[in-house]
C-alpha cells in the first residue's frame, strides 16, 4: 500500500506565535547579514578613521545593487518555486530553482570581473573625494571579487525557506556573522589591515554561507534540491519580474545613499558623510528585521495562495500585521531613546560626527513606525504574484519620495532636512500601502 505524503512544512495554522517561530530564522538571517557591513563600519571607525568609515558608505551603492539583483532573483524565484510546490509540482520546482541559481552564478562572475577592471572610475563616479578614494577602492576591490559568493548566499538563504528548512538559513547566518566579527577584529585590530581587512572579513562570511548552502542542496534526497536545470528561460523573466520590487528597493537604496553622501559632503564635508553613515546603517539593521520577517512569511503566503487556502491566508495576514505593528512601535521608541548611545558606538562623544549622528537618529526614528508595514505589504504582493503593486510600494518609499525630499528640504531646513526625508517618505507610502491592501482584500481572499 502506498504511504501518504508527508505534510509540507509550509502548511500550518498561522497564529502570531507560529508565524514568529517560522519567520524567526529568516529574521536572524537578515540581521546577521546586516551585521556583516555594520560590524565592518564599527571596526573601521574604531581602528582606522572616520574618513575610512565614510568611504565604506561611498562604496555602499555597489553593494546595494549586487544584493538587489540577488534578492530579486531569490524572492521572485522563490515565489514561483513555492507556488509550484503548493500545487504539487515538486519536480518542476526543483528544475526552476536550479536554473535560477545557475543564472545567478553566471551574472555575478560578470559583475566581479567588470567591477575590478573599472575600479577607480567606479569609485570616482560614486563620489569618492581625493581623501576617500584610496579607502573606497581598497574596500571595493575585495567585495567585488567575492560577488559570486554573496550572490549564492542570498539565493541559498532564501532557498532553504522555500525548502521548509529556515533553521538552516539561521545556522548559516549566525556562523558567518560570528566568523565576520572575529575576522574583523583580527584583521583590523591585530594585523592592522585597514578597510581591506574589513572587506576580507565580510567576504569570508559570504563564502562560508555559500558553501553551507551548496552542501545542503547537493546532499538532499527529497523536497527542494538541485536537479537538471529547466530549459524554460521564461522562468528567469518571471522570477525577475515578480521580484522586481526587491531590485527597485535596493537600487533605490543605492541612489538614495549616493544622494545622502552628495548632500552631506556639500553641507559638512567628510564628517557629514561619516555621520550619515551611522544613520544609514542603523536604519539598515532595523529594516533587516522587517525584511527578514517578510521574507520568512512570503513562502507561506505563496503556498497558501497556490493551494487555494483562503482561510489560512487570512489568518496569516492578521498574524503578520499584528507582529509588524508591535515591532514598529518598539523600534521607534528604542531608536528615539537610544540615539546618543547608538551614535557613540561609531564616533567619540566629543566629535562633530557624534553630534550630527545623535540628532539625526532621534529625528529619523519616526520612519520606523511605518516602514515595517510598507516592507511587509511589498513582500506580500510579491508572494501573491503581483509584482506591479509590490513595485509601486517599493518605488514610493524609495525612488519616488526620498530623492525629492533630499533635493528640496535641505535648502529649507539645512541638515535637519536630510534627517526627515525618509520619515516623510515612509509616512506617505504607509497610506498608499494600506489603501492597496484594502482595495485588493477580496481579490486575494484576505476577507471572507
């Protein structure tokens, strides 16, 4: 007699406790991934200089674009793969997954070679001054060389969620994060390798994660694993189209970081760039929690939607919005109260960098009240196969509003205009995201 199939781990009753338990590995993954760069910045600030710290922020747009491309492939591909698994088409899902990974490897090799060939012009185009150029080029040369490893890290850490094994992603992130912190201390604090040491520490974390993920999918005997790649290249178009909002988000982060750097260079020179670096990476850590939660929930949303489980989808949405709401209030309060303590981790308390960063962090904290819902709404529409609405939300909170604020408000408010640009953008986007969720509640079965 044929045995009944094992229950899919993506199918469960979505209470707040259960969804948190499932999303926690993804949150931990994103937080530890965020720590790679944040720890680099902290160690560079302490062991090198504030100019060296500012140079990492100058290089940040390149990292944003690489991560954005990888995340677009990973989240868009995951939506396709998880939906097919929910429909019972596992063999097809495996072939699609393998195709996405193979394409990611090929594209990342091209980026690694081209980036290092045109390294100096790239750093200049990003806004590196004569003071910052040597640091920026030194950091970028190593980070670009390890683009294939960083690509595989994102693909595999999303893939293990679709495979129903988010704990593997947590183990990857924690082990790599610890390795990065240890290597940063050794390479900067002991061996005095400067910003290159920070880049090597981060890149080692990428390589460890890629190796763990490859071993996981190569040794699996059932479920989502490697197979002969699909020959249907339309899968790549669907993956990119469905995950385009994530690419929009990261591309916007690249443009916005560039604009932040340019504006602050004009207002306060290299110290201004160092201060805005503290702000951007603090925001990055908070956003990592919301992105991690949304990424952890997305495969379950895709599975319930593909399986036609409208009741499960409604329970899931209610639980997700409750979790995001509580976390948003907590993040806002913590950022406002803890602004001076956080700024002191990156700069001495008697420095102009500290004074600007502490003021900026306190004003910026309002953005966290609304960012969580905006990020979740964008990820949810991606998981439901509606990349257009997902992109609209991602576009508004980034490309659509932040550059407009950055290019206008500093002329009126000075440096304070820089600090309030993102809070204004998140507030307006929140209203639009809530409207879109409400307008599509019946289409996706979010109400009975």
